[in-house]
C-alpha cells in the first residue's frame, strides 16, 4: 500500500529521475560510422601499399593500386551501407503494417502476445491485466509497444541512411589517404613505405585511443589492438604479395 | 471485467499463440555476416583488379595487388569485427553491473524508471503499479527488464564474436577470389579483365538475388542494386587509376 502510494506520486518520481543521472554511455551513430570507416580505411590501403612495396613495385604502381582501392572501398562501404539501411527501413515498414493489421483482425492474439512479453518477467496475469487492457484502448501505443517489445524494432530515421553512407565513405577515404600520402612524394616505394609505416602506426594508435575513449573501452588497450590489426594485416599482405610474385 | 477474465485464462491465450503463426522474418546472424563479407569481397578486389588492368598493369601485378588486398581486407574486417563484438560484450557487462548496483542502492529511482518506460505508452500509474511492484519483488527479472526495456541491450553470446569474425573473413576471401581467378590463368590483364567482369557480374547478380531473398527484400531489385554497386565501384577505381597514371 505504501508502495502504491509512492509510485502514483508522479512529481516525487520525476524528482528522483532528475536528480539521479545515469551515466549510461552512448557513442552516437555518427561516431560509430566514423569508427567503421576509419578502421578499414587506415588498415587496408596501408597493408596493400606495404605489400606491393615489399614486392618491389614502384611508388607509382603502389599509388595507382592504393587510390583505386580507396575509391572502390569507399563506394562499396558507402553505397552498400546505404542500401542496407534502406532495406532495414523497408523491413520495419512491412513489420509495422503486419502488426497494424493484426491488431485489427486478431486483437485477442496480440493481447496474448503483450501478456507473454510481460509474463517472461514473472509478472502474474492479475498484475499485467490492467496494462494489457490499457494498451488495447490505445491502438497507436499498442502498436508502438508490439514493435519495440515483441519485435525489438526501432523506427528508423529516414535521413540516417544517407548520413551514415556519406560518413562511412568519407571516413574511409580520409583514413585511406593517410598511408598513401608518403608515396605521393617519395618515388622509391621501399623508402616511401618506411614513412608510410611510421605515419600510419601513429595514426592507428591515435585513432585506436580515440575509439576506446568514445566507446567506453580502455583507450590504451584499444590503441594497441588497433595498431596490432594494422600490423597483422600488412604482414599478411606483404607475405601474400611475396608468394604471388614467387 | 470480461476482458480481465479472458486475459487470465492462460490455456486459452496459449492456444491463440500456437494457432496464429506470425511470419516475422529473421535473417540470422550467420547469414548477415556472410552478406557483409561477400558484399565487400566481391566488389573491392574486383574493382581494384579492373582499375589496375585499365592502367595497363600485367596480370602478375593485378594478382599481387588483388591477393594482398583480399588478405588485408579479411583480417581488417575479421579481427576488427571480433574486437568490436568483444567491446560490446564488455559494455553489456559494465551496464549490467551498474544496473545491479542501482537496484540495490537506489531502488526508488529504478522503480521510477520502470514506471517511465510504461508511462510512455499512455499507461496510467494505477495501471502499471502492480507490474512495478511485481518486478521489485524479483530482482533478477527486474534487472532483465531494465537491461532490455530501459537500455535496449541484449545479452551477447560469448561464442558469437569468434564465429562472426571467422564468417566475415572467410566470406570476404571467397568473394574476393571470384574476380581474381581469371588473372591466374590469363597473363594479359586486359583479356583477364573481361573474363573477370563477366564472372563477377554473374556472381554479383546471384549473390544480390540471394541477399534479397534472405533479408525479405525484393530479390530482383537486390540483384540489380548489388551488381550496380560493383559496376560503380569498378568505374571509380578505373577512373582513379587512370588519373594517378596521368
């Protein structure tokens, strides 16, 4: 009884919510897309360039391959990501339409599904009945509840597809140019490669640190892991280039 | 009253749920990873090879660059995906620990948050009070409810990180080899390129169709879009390679 009294006092509840700040970290969709783009952009063009340098290509060839790869990669990730986001938006629309129809045609089943969602948390029928009944009187809220709690789908922002694609593509290009710039100024690929290794290693460490900071992981560990992936990828590219050249 | 009676009849509800099959489509995590790997694998190495061929490289150089890129890309996507999944798992553990502490130290605030979640759906305090009280008596269920409905976090499967990484990496390698195989048998890159274009176009159409089928989009549209991305990426690579070569 005392509990029910406390819970129904909206102003008191709101005060508690305002005073208590929950520091649940959210990286942000744009930061996430930048991380996706730069992660591959800093790694693959660098490894490709290093591998070709190791196979005695000229800086001209390394640059040709590198810039071509950056262009192709940016388009593949950008356009691919855009279409994937559009596909998810279409999927959401279809599921929404189906739920809307079911709320009208088979309301008993939908009410049973709400009950099932709540029953999973040990809530008894007499406890969740008022909630189910409340939802049945509000079709829009009922629909939102089913979409989120039964299907786990969030309404996608229509601008996000384009924004995400451009962010990833641009991030990939900027990331990819970092290891390639030395090859634009140093004609001997082997020499350019050393400059590229140093520049890219520093970039990977800085980016890895920032990534860890923004995603709430240990930044130092993240910096080392990111640089390590770059090292492993370029070692593999180096080895494979040597193998192909025999 | 009649509503409450209907809802509390668990057997009747279960019958409704069993009879009514909701055809909500789920692509599956493994299929999703294969799509991610093959999408880039079929596109970027193909575009890189075409771009270099257009810039008059030999099949040997094209193959060196292509195989090196496939190795680097597989590692970047695979290892990168693995670390990202591990990072999400760590994030989940941290949020879980925080919610667990808050349920013990500031239960009134957590109860208020449950109320806030339900209030968003127009549910009145006297309607959701029994649910909030029921959760307060079951700490584990309360914790699960907060993780899912307040934070929107699902408990990650620890094996998924490795499984996902390997799936994406292998899919990328298999996708990347398709456009490169012609260069292994045809020493003149320009000739090999034509074979590569045909082989990859067919592969992109088939893969795009399958992707549409598995994700519930229109398969024919998906096939055309996938092939189109490959065409645009290789056109860009071709153009950039020409530009770099002057």
